[in-house]
C-alpha cells in the first residue's frame, strides 16, 4: 500500500475520532480529559493533512479542497451535495476542453479530456461539509500547464459578477462551459449553499474563491438571461423571402433554417429565388435554453455571390 493511500485511511480514521470526541465533549462539557483528547486528535489530524499535501506534491499531485458552506441550521442533503460537486467537475472539464480545443457548443468531450480533468477523491474534512480531491499536473512547462490555466479560468467564470464579463467569457469558452457553470450556480442556489474552493500545491494555495448563496443566485439569473452572439459567413441556397415581413429561409449543408433581415434584401438590392448565395449572418443562441430546447435566431446581414469557397453552416447540434 502506498503512503498516500495509508494517509487517506489515517485521515478518515482521524475524522471519525474527531467527530466522536466532539460528541463526547458536548455530552460532558465539564470533563477536562475529554477536551484534552479532542485537542490531541485534532493536532494529529492537522499533522496528517500536512504530510498528505507533502506526499501528494512529491507524487506530482495538486489538491483541491471544496468546502460547502451552509446557512446556520440548514441541512445538507446527499442529493444537493453530489449535484454541486458533479457540476463543479463538469464545469472544470468543459473549461479545459474549450481552452484546449476552442469554444464548444455542447458538453461532448473526448476520453482524453475526461481522463486529464477527472478529480480523484482523497478524504473528507471535519467541521464542515467538504472534500479534498487530487489531480496529477505536469509542472515542467514554464508558462504554466493547461490544467492550471483551466482552474484559473474556471474560478474566473464562477466569480464573474456582471453580464459584460459573462458575455466575454462565453465568447472565449463557448456556451457549453457557461451552461455548466450556470448549472453549478443554480444547484448551489437551490440548496442555499455557498462554496469555498482552493487549489493547492504542497502547502501553498495557488487559487481560491469563496462565493455566497446570493452571489450564486445572481450569477444563475444573469446567465439565464444572456444570449451568445457570433457572426458567420456560409454558402447556401436562398429559398424564400418576404419583403413585407422581413423574413427569409435558406438551405445549407442539408439543413433548412430561417430568420429575419433589415436592409440585406430590398427593392434596390433584390434577391433571386432559388439561388445560391454567400450569406453573412448574425446568430444569437440562448446560453441556457428554456425547456432544454435550443433557442437560436438568425439575422441576415448581407448577401454576396458565391464567388469564393466558404464554410457551410456549422452543425448547431455538435
């Protein structure tokens, strides 16, 4: 058995011993020996934690502590705890994937990405609801690793406190990562949880955030109102136009879609039907769709002859 596995077991045993001593002290507050026992056990556990961090560092492991902060007297259900921890993991994975492969529209990720970002459970700590997790990190690159950048960006996203910042991060990362962060915030808000998360190496805290339930509610509400915007140029067949309603329909890459326009088509700029054009479109996509149905709108900015090869309409479902 490796030393780090031994330490995990010893830490769990120490946590149970601390809990037992605390219950005993509550029942017998006037017994000095009980307080002395509790103090001794807590000191041993503190020493074990320091040794764990040192051994993890020697093995090339960073550690992440996730502490769930509860309102006074509020219960912590298993469903709520697993929901927020699972959403945190998915957000981190989505951010890493976006930094590695570019902004993503869905949460589909490769096995390689999942393997690189999956936290391992280490132990729980007493006095609060929380877990310590580990993750192997390559430390040889002078400019920092992709994982370090991912955790920094994840924390930046989770603490974004205004629409402009969230919109900027949606452009950088794509809607998938922001949707996961919204889910994480919404699950915390529903359970009235706060979060104190720290990324550590050896005995040094490299990154840390602490967010309260109200901040998480505000974040979830803000993201829920936002739409991501991008400009796309594609080649497709214009099949329908209504000058009266300012609407159009096109077919590109085997897909039919429609939208609106203002000055892209007019009496002075007529369009022929059916005809292939190079279309410049402004596409808006709801970051958090209602009823899990994608909400995408297309606004036609310009039509040009298809005189140069252009990318066809991206598959909005992939």
